[in-house]
């Protein structure tokens, strides 16, 4: 599997803090950025807003990030790191539909923490061509991840032969990112319904329905 894109490569970031107090301040800035990005988007969020919410001076922000853009890159890079740690190998469950649902739920459990960052990212890429190139790298990587997951699912009982796994992976990867973009304003119940629908779609695209048990007479 290809290595994840490093969104911070080439960025002139201030040195990583080592002291506990500095690390705590950096974490507060990230949390404040996530909150503001989710509420107001990228353009409407200022460094003053972030520092104020973190209860820190603006000068402290610049000790950790040279710009709002760098903070956004750091947050998105963390999201990709979390995704890279996901284990897409199916568990030993006998219910294939449950396996698919579990994979989707695990993926979104990480994504949801970074909803604010992704909302801001979508906005920022529209006016920043370099971020647009990074976006293309992200989607190429996540499509590869989804393809690998689907290939592993094909080893489970009841899998349909001849499924266009790469094509299905491209479609579903686009769907996942689209759903993530909407999830910032979506009630948890509605998001779970979408995950259920995605589970249903993937299952029927890749597996035969098990034979119905007619019982005995």
C-alpha cells in the first residue's frame, strides 16, 4: 500500500515543542482551530479568533504555526495519520454485512473528530492551487486504501466474482469524502443512516445474498 501524503512536507513550520506546557498550548490551538473552522469555515476564521478561543496570546499562535494555512495543514495531516493507522482487515465475524458496517464505522470514528478541518479544507482548496494538488494526492491515496479494503472483502464467503473493485473503490471513496463534507452539519442519527446505506450498497455490489432458510416441514 502506498505511503500516505505528508501534507507538511516543504512547510517551514516552527520547531516542534518538547516541553509539556508548550505541547498543551499547541493542543489548545489545534482544538480551537477545529472548533472555529467547523463553525465559521476557513475564510471567516481569523488567527485572533483561534488564539482567543484557546485563551492564548496571538504571539503564542505564531510560536507554533506561521499562518492559519499551516494550522489547517497540520490538522489535515493528523487526519491522514489516523486513517493510515486503520486496520482494514476483516474481523472473524461470520456476518459479512456486519463486517462491512464495522469497517465503515471505524473509518468515520476517526474522521468525525476532524470535521471542522475538512470543512475549512474544502473551502481553502478553491483558492489555493497548491492545496488543490495536495487534495489530488489525498484522494489517490484514500482510493488505494479503499481498493485494498475491498480486495480483502473479496476473500470472504459469498463474494461475487468479476466485481470491478477499482471502479467501485473510486465511486465509494468520492462518496465517503462527500459524506464527510456534509457531516459537520448532520445529526448523528442521520450520519448513521448514511453509513447503513453505504453498507447496504457495498454489500450488494460485492456479495450474493445468502440463501433463505425455508425451515423444515
